[in-house]
C-alpha cells in the first residue's frame, strides 16, 4: 500500500502534526486523515505499530476537534466516522450481489485426490493451478464499495439475504473506509471475508469479564458473530474485532479488466496492496494436488502458532476463467473445497458427575471437568450417555481424561489416563432413585439407560412441554424453554393442555411481558391448534417416535383417537415400524392419563384429524420408492427434502432395511451408511445426485 519513501514521509508528517497543525484547515484535516489511516494500517493490518498510544490519541483528538469546529471538512471515509453516536434500532435484511455459498468439505488426502480428479474432468485439457489459504473460524461478512467508498457491510445470513451491519463494520479498524479502486476502473466491488478475534484479545476480554463477575464467552467464533449483531456500535468497537478478506465476488468496471483480476492469487495480493487485511502471508500456489496435500499436513501441525483460530484450509482453482468454466452447484462452488483439520484433543480433570433427567425419563450422566480449551471452545460439561459407557471406559472421579471434539463440534471423553492415577480417584456411583423426584429407577431388559417412570416427575413435565412447543412440533413461538420453565416454577403451567388456558392476567404482571409480547404469544398458541396431525403426534413426545414415524402414524388414521384401538401387531404392519416402536406407541395410547390429556386438547380446539389424508400423491415419479436421509445436509433442510420426496409419491423410512431403495448421504454420515453398504441393495446418493434425481423426475 505504501512505499518505503511514502512511509517515511507519513511518519515525519505525523510527528510534525503532533507538534503543530498547518494554518490551512482543509490541508490540516487531510494530513491528519492520511497519517491516521497509515497508523491504522500499520497497527491492524501489518501488526507493526509505529506510534505510541499517546501519539495516536493526540492525532485523532486533533482531527476530531478540527472536524467539530469545521463540519464542512468531514468526509465519509474519515477515521472519525468509525465512531458511532448511538444505538442501532435493528439490522434490516439486504440481498447479496452474489449468493454466499458454502464450501464442500474434505477430511483426508483421499478426499482431496478425488476432488482433484473431478476438477480435472471439468477443466478438460486446461492445466490447473491451486491456491491454498487458511479457513478462518469466525463470522462471514460481505463488504460493498462504490466509487472507492465503503457503502455497505452485511452478515452472511442464509447466503442469499444477510443483515445490513455497516455501522458495526465501521468499528473494525482493519477494514478500510475507502480504497483506490477507481485507479483500476473498478466502480462497484463486493468483497467477502471473515470477522475474527485475535486469540490474545479474546483471552484478555474473557479475563476482564471474569474479573467483573460475568460469564466468559464460549469461543472466538461465537464472540465474533455475536459482536457483529450488537445494537450498540460503541460496544462493538471495544471487542477488538478484525477482518480477513479473501474473495472478490463481484465488480463492475469502466474499462478493461485489469491484470490483477485474472487470478485469485493476484486479486488477493491486489487487495492487500490497497490496504486490506488478507491471507497473503499464509497463501500458497501449487500445480500438483500432491503438493497441496503435503502443505495441508504441514500447516495443520502449526495451526496453534497462528494468532487466530483456524479450523482448516481452503483450496481454490486459481484462474477465474477456469472457475467460471467449472461452475457451481446451488450449495457450493465446484472450484473450491475446504480441507477440515482433525478433531482437537486436550486433557482435563473429571471432578464430578451429575445425573440429568430427560423428557422420557432417561437418566443421562454428565461429566463436569475442569474448563479446557479445545478447538476454540471452552469445554466444561460432557455427556457420558449411560451407565454402560461409564463402566466400559472405566471412568473415576478425579481421573485425568483425554477430551476430544468430534468434527470440532461435540465434545466427548476418549479415555481416562489410568497411568496417572494416584489412588485418590473414586468410582462413579449410578443412582438408584431419580435425582429430581426420588422415584425408583428402572431399566428395561436389553437397554442401556436407566429411566424414571414417574410421568409427573417435574423435569420430565417441563421437558415434555418444551418439546411440544418446539419448532418441529407445534411451533409455538415466543414460548421457548426459558418461558416454559418460568411459568412452571410460578405454577402458571403444569402440563401440555395448560398451554391453552394460561392466566394472562398473572402473566401480564411479569417483567418482560408487555402487551405486544402477550399478543404474539396468544396468536402463536391459537395458530398451533391448526397444526397438522403428524406435528401433534411428534409433539406428544412418545418414546422412539420421531418426525418420520409421526408422519407414518398420521397417514394411517383419519383421527388421532383411531390409534386407541391399534395393537402392536397392527402397528408393526405399517411401513418401517418395528416391535420396539409399536410397543411404545401402543403403551402410550392405552394409558388413561394420556387419553384424558388428548380429550382436553380436543376440547381446547387442537386439531386431531388428518386433514392431509388422501392428498399425498400415490402415483408420482417416486411412487413405490423409499428414501432415508443421513448425515448433515447443506443444500436442503431435512424436512424439506423429505417433503419433496413425499410430494412425488415416495415414502420416508426411519432406518436402513431391505425395504429401503435410496439412502441420501450428507456430511458426517455414520452407521446408516455402513449398514446400507453391507446390504448392497440400497442405492446411495450424494446431495448433488439426489438433486439431479429430483430434477430428472
């Protein structure tokens, strides 16, 4: 951005301005702006501060005083315009100029070799050069500059629409408020990147919160994402966010395409020279995928030495013309892929085990460990699933344990380090009675979990209500877990039917429940009465009944109460319902207290009729075909994909069996994929292949 001669001149100019301003106010303001922008670039982009805090503050104060005295001197890209004056009311939705797609993921050398093969097939005879850069673990942003000035900053949102957060983006001093795009004929440009927090800044911020008695933030990624959406931009400025910009996604020109915009590597170097923080120092170019693989392995070894959290590397085809030729799916570009690092591990001390009661009475042991930082997250609690897991791992209170985050998401205990025991460790004792209601625990033969069979156990009641109001069940918005618990503890809500005759007078007296919020909640409750029968069945929380099984049951009856007369034999005649599920369903509908609950819900006006029966096509393109989805889907929501299948006459199964025709596999697919492979009769599809099948039908 600056030559050595320019840097020297700006440094000397700053020193002179600290002593005395020139008599011409316009010249003085411009000189102050120039040296402050230079100081920000050195400090936030180069990490090489050239002025002391006192010197910088003196320059900034002089500019602010000059602009206050002469408002006509204020420019939109002045450093003083980063300082916000008040709160934002909201962040309006905005459309991205180009959709912000996700990346396909790879986890090993074999995946990268396969991706390289696909790239070469798409490229034809054209040789491929790859760029490799860090995959920063932060919050995605999109910046738009017009005529060289920053005019909009936005969050990623859903990839098509984001939230306009320009006022908060301006608090990030590594983001230039203006740049010399016009020198290259670039009129409008959209730049993508990531907001991140330096590890040291994050640690210091958490230390400060702890000193103030506040809970620490979980990890730098969540901290960055949450900070971007804080309504008070002054608070945003205190959080120490920085940005790393890694893509030019759109631009308009007044002339020919400059040479800097022909390849990804040159474009990132160009942005860096214009003063933008980019991954230039870490970026590499390779002509062979084998060299990319070697670099990925070496880089993973040094990930902890980087100032920011990195969860992988991104490999991109360098040439833009070749990128255009290769194209993209609706989910990800075909010319780029993420190489995800292995799960992170650390050691900690197992201090105690707490036993939690779930919605169906299942008792889950939860390990409480000394806080340990793994892959950007502070872990203190880890599910141990059941007593068998505790016994198999031979865990003891006081053990030093090896902790891992699978897929950088779910923490679990790999094993105890038994060789470090000193004899003070204690065996974990599983309770014989419910830790909440003190009822005798029971264990069904063939199952690993202990359960509390008391349906009136307070924790179970609360969890059942929370499940009933959840998004995928009756979708009673504004009545989330916190409000359910609050109403229950205050005696305002005792069971599921109680949702429909709440004491609004008492609720109105509670803090945080104004007229608008109460009206919204009442409307949401009223709307829930019209939900489809499958949602009601799922919302009842019957053991082993998920969304797919709930649809199967709903499609088999005209009225919910028809299930009162269905025995295990009749239930198992339904597609994909086995003896275990059938026994649970039959037991639920045979219980007098459950029948009474359904009577009350019916009296309250909750729909008990299968209004969709007979509407689903039976002669569509997928008629007679069965599908199952496994793993994490990126192109579709699971429920949307299932609805697409059903709309074409297909059926959804809940497990792999000889009756299954298609298994659609997303990311991190597990045992279902292995079982399908062993069967040999199941057609296994990727998301892309499923989409192609949909379009072909």
